[in-house]
C-alpha cells in the first residue's frame, strides 16, 4: 500500500512551531528501528520527558567547561598523534576517530587498550550503527544494512558495552558503600542510567541501543559537520590573507564561522513527524492521524528573508536577528533539540564575551587545532562526495599538515 505524500513545511517560523507540537512524534528513524527503537530520539510524550531528564543529569555543574578543558584536549591529542607525525590525514577518517572517541567518553564506553586496533574496531561498529540510523537516506539495500547492524550489535555488546557496564557497577557499589564520592564516578550517560535508570525500562537490548544511539549520533553528525566546516572555512580563508589572520587571532569569530557552516549543512536536511491525532498545523492545514509532516530544515536555513540575499553561500560576516539562531534549525527545536548542541557548537555569544572563558564547542576547538597545525587540502588528491547516502556528505577528504602554514 502506498503511503500518502507527507505534508511539507519549509517556513522557518512554522517549523519552529511545528517541532514543538505535543501531538507530533518523531518519524524519521522508523526505518532504522534495529538501532533506534526505544532510544531517546524516538520516544514520545511522558516516556521521552523522563528519559531526557534522566540523561540530562550528565550535564552537572561546570560539565561543558570541564569537558572542553580536560577531556577534549587529551582525546584530541591521542587521536591525532599518528596523523600529525605522518604529515597528512584523511579528514573523514580522522573526523570519525576524534568525534567517536569524544562521544564514547560522553556515552560511557571504555577503551582500555587505547590502541589503534581497538579504536578501529569501535569505529567500524559505530559507522555501521550510523548507516542503520540513517537508513531512510541509504542508497544500499535496506535489509542488507539491517543485517550488518544486527551483527555489529552482537559484536559491540560483549566487546565494549559489557566491560564498561561492569566497571561502572563496581564503582557504583563503592559509591553506595561510601568508599568514593560523586566526583569519583564517571561523568557519562551509561553511569547515569545504571545509577538512576529503571531496570525494567533499560532492558539489556534497550540499553545497548541507547548507548549505540549516542555513539552513532554524536560521531556521525559531528564528524560530518566538522568536515563541512573545514571545507567552508578553508575555501573562504584562501581568498584573502586577512581572513586567515582573523581566524588565527579571533576565536569567537572562528566559532561564528563554524555556526555559519552548520547553518548550510544540517546533519539531517529534514525532520519527519507523525500526527498522533487530528490536528491543524500552520503551513500544513488539517492533518489526519498517522499523517507525516516533513519539515525542511536545510531549506529553511537558507531563507533569504532571515539570512539575506546571499543565504545560499558561506558568509560568516552575516548578521541575524533574534529569535533566529546563526545555525538556524540545524540542532532542531522543541523537546527533540539535540542534547549535544552546546557540546558541539558551544554557546552562541551575545555581545562581548571573554575569549578566555567562552564555551566554543568541540567542533571549533577541533578545527582550530587543525588550522594551527597548518592543515590544508591535498591538491594531489581532491576531496570526493560520499556515494552511500543521499545526504550531501563528504566521503573522502585528504589533508596535509604544512608547517609553513602552521600558527606559531
């Protein structure tokens, strides 16, 4: 049976209102239920509210400052050492390695060996999870992708999840006995779930999918956003030496460049919602139970009335007015706003901010590190677009580290 065509909404204000509607549930990831079923992103209503409150407990006092100042630098250095020594890297691979390691820290997956082979194996599994989650846009046979995801889950649980759970349960037992304090517990999603989650809700299968969801969502979207931003910023800066100097000297402006790239390249170009009951929706009119609404985020992010006549191009100098955010709808709106928005993109500066204490986000910090090391496109091997997805991602992006262009 053919499903009816979805209702299409591309107006920015109507998208903002629609994504907040309580009778519209997430629908984009139904095809990827093999990894997405009963995860935070697909839950609706009270179940979603409780799950979000629970897992938001990771963001304890000073979490973001601690993460940027303590976790990120060590993880970045460890992930990049071999590439820097070689004088070159492939940015898609590096982006996934860095962001996967960061996401693993946040999700709560240990990598005790810290070896190249261990990282490669976890990355392989996370990439398969990502293909399963975004299966709606896959160009491959969907049943083939699902079988690969099931096999990856079967590898992931005993190799990575079970040992991580065991270590945290031991720490929680020590905490309950008063032998260690809150400060001694890992600051990650898995610890919060094991400490405060309902065991009847978090069955072994749901726990595996929930942690797998965090791994793939963080690594997949952040890696792709990082590569897009590198390409946009590098291309823009090459047109004028003064731009390179500004990127080097002005950290807040560098973050603004990242936000501009995020606007142009949302991780998901659309958001889908399904009506739980008959409703009337601005931009769609009367919507019946079970109807699908397609919110065109990428299109709204290029609205010329909000972002100017040059909305289709990368221009970090553009000025937008509240309530419009510089990155548009890239992180979503409403109850499904991306939990990692401030982690990836940092805080949007309002007025003058202190560059020493401002929260920039991991994408900005990662890219500044690349530029500081003289990262440049490899002119002997031009970047290529990905062919395994309909999403406009990069599939191959060679980069060299040129010491002549490094920041002293």
